[in-house]
C-alpha cells in the first residue's frame, strides 16, 4: 500500500497532467505566422555636373534635396554661382543637374527645381536639351559623365582635325572614348550639321 504522501504526490501530478491535456485540447488553433515585408524604396539616380568637387552620377534617397547630392559630390567649387541655385530644391529621379560657374549664363527652362541650375530630365528631355558635341566648349564637354578635361580637349582637337561629327557614334573615334564612355554620354549628346 502507498503511503499518504505518495498518494498526494500522484494526485498532484495527475491533476497537472489532466490540466495540461485539457489546455492543449481546448487551445485555439495556431494561426500561420504573418510576415510583413516593408518595401524599401529604390534610390534616385542623379547626374550632377558643373561647379562641384566631384561631378558624376550619384544615388540619393527619394525626396532628397539639391544640397544632399552636392554634399555627396564633395561640395561646391569656390567658382560656383551660389546665388543662382536653390540648395533646398527637391530632386526627381533620373535628372541631370548642372551647377553654374560664376558669370556663366544659364537657361531659364529649369526654373522648376532651382532658379538657374540646368537640368536634363531624360523622361522629358528633347534633342535641344542635349549637348551639341560639334559646338560644345571644353567646359561644357566636362559636364558629361566620364568626360574630364583631358577627354574634353581630345574631343575639341579631334573636331578641329577631322571636322564636325556626322553622328554621335563618331565620338568613339576620339582617343580615350570607347563604347563604355559612349554608353554613359549617348543620352546627353547630339550633333548638328
């Protein structure tokens, strides 16, 4: 026969086991785990040129301002015309912004983002918004992605020796400008007879 303390122990263990079984059976069914995915917006791509320390193509978070991409590019050059730009101007994805130099004339077609920063928006750009490589100066050519002073001077030299370009593809004949550079600039250039 069992001693009284053993009977109590068996009773307590039996009660706990019964309670656990009842809770397990009466528990609501487990629902599937719901994973909420937050969509991270894609960065905007901005082409910045002109009077900035490091002209080039930069990625910025959506809803960035002009000052944000200028800071990423190392800031403005001392020759930048700071009175002609609105640093607080909101940006759009896929645009080209040219920061003017002091004393430089700018087009008034870009008033939507700053007072006189030149902007090329590929989605709404027209042939007239592109840089004419038959007329462009060294400084204007330097605003193109991948084109520094040396390549810009080579373009001018080639143009002087061989005459005007008939097609934009002919710029690949300039020493230092191959298919890679051409792909970077093709959307920004044009030729006139």
